[in-house]
């Protein structure tokens, strides 16, 4: 038969059971707290990773848009450069391929190229060193006009009639316009040097043409 349990032993067992129950409850609370912390940390990590993915996708979209703009701008600037070079520019072909292993924002470089092209677009005055050529243009223009006038007078004399009256007048007008004829080759000279035919250059051409016309008229009497 079982022996009766004393009250002291029963009380000790109850206290032990209560202590074990408290320890189990504490361990459960600790485990639940640890689990909640782990879940919160995992959720935070997932949220941070999702944000990083979103930022990376946005950076990729921005990078592609920047690449498209840079490629379009580079092609436009290259086309302008080919236009500046004229016939020599047609041999350049397409724009060069992007350089590999180069970091940094390409937009400042494109801005520098754009500014350089803008400066080259602005034509300056012809230098004083071309004054002899400008004077030669005036002389040649006046000489050609005078020669045309002489030919017109000769034609009037040869055909007679009304032409004998009208052609000398036409010859005189052509001769007097001779100084202006030199502006045509002078303009070609300025275009080839990518410059403008300014007032100084026009004055040199007209002065040389006037002097030549006057001398030819005096000598032709």
C-alpha cells in the first residue's frame, strides 16, 4: 500500500510545480519575444531590400534615359561638326563609340563641346593680312567690268542702229558698277576663311575697285 504523503512534502511539490510553471512561462515569453524580434528584423530586412531594389530600378531607368539623351546629343553635335568641316566632314562617318572604363557625368563634356561649336559658329572679321587679296578682288572686279563695257561698246559699234546708242550707255553702267563686282570674290574669300566681310574689308575692295576703274577710264580715253 502507498504510504501517506506528509503535508510538508505536498507543499514542497506544489512549490516546485509552481516554480516549474513560472520557469516554463518565462521561457515561453522569452521565446515569443525572440520570435517577434526575429520576425520584425526579417520584415525590416525585406522592406530595406525592397527599397534598395526600387532605388536600383529607378537608377537603371534614369541611367537609360541619360544614355539616350547623351547619345542623341552626341549624334547632334557630331552632325554639327561634320557640317562645319564641309566636304572633309563627310569622310568622318558616324560618331565614335562610347569609351569603356570611363566614369563621371558626360553632360559637362557635352556642354563643353557645345560651347566650342557655338564659338566656332561665330564668324570674325577678316585679318589685315588679307588686305592685298581684298584689293586684288577689287582690281579684278573692276577690270572684268571694264572689259565687259568695252565689249558692249564694240558690239554697239559693230551692229549699229539702236544698239550703237544703247550699248555705250550699258557699257558705262557696267563699268561704273565694276568696284562692286569685286565684292563677289571677296565674299567667297571670307566664306572660305569662315569670316565675315565686314566694313573694313568692303572698304578695301571698293577703294581698290574705284581706283582701278578710274585709271582704266583715264587710260581708255
